[in-house]
């Protein structure tokens, strides 16, 4: 099962570190093929733990309404069939529909590039950032890793 999230206008999707709870943004399907493994801010190491709270809630609601809800309904029917009228068992029948997918909004994050893995991220600050793939700490102010966006110019 796959849950897709719309990205911001630059194609970035918000991610959140479970350790320092700061957000950063990545482009999926570009740069490294490896999964995100490190937080760019604190260097926290982990996999599949980078969803933001709204994304997690949406995933849960999609899983519930597409996987669990039909099972519950089936169970409901079975229970009713077994009870044969002398047992009244009512299960909650107004099951929730999936929540609205969270839309990624544009922000004032800056774009940084990790030359080691060819990854590009958006981050709120960038003195020292850890590569989200290999965890190498890179001093963004010393290198020319900081990239500005090509047209359209987005500086405010
Ligand atoms: Zn972190
Ligand atoms: Zn790297």
C-alpha cells in the first residue's frame, strides 16, 4: 500500500526528525537512491521514522479506512449472522473516511546540497548539516554547497 503526499512547488516533501523534532525537506526520486538515514540537524540515525505528524495521521487514517474498516464490517456481519437475532451486537458502523492529505506549503527554508551523495535538501538553518544519506557532517558555510534556486526567483 502506498500513500502519496503532494510536495511543495519545488518538489520537496517535509520530513521531521523524531529526535530533535525539527523539520527539513527532501526531494524523493532525485539524488541518492538510498533511504534517508540521518537527521541533517542532529545526526540522528534511523529509517522510516521521518514522517511529520500530519503525514503520520494521514497514513493512519488511510490504513484504517482502506484496510481495517472493511475487516471490521466483515466481522460485524459475521457477528450478526452468529447472533441470530437473540443477541444484539452493534458495532460502530459510521466508519471514518480518510483524512484530507496534508499539503506541503512553501516556506523560507534554504536549499542545501550534499556533494557526497548528491542529495538536495531544504533546511531551516545550515551551518553544519549532516548528510541525510551517509551522515557525513558538512560545514555548509565553508563549502559552496549552498545553492540558490534557478528561476523563478523565490527570495522574499
Ligand atoms: Zn534531528
Ligand atoms: Zn552523503
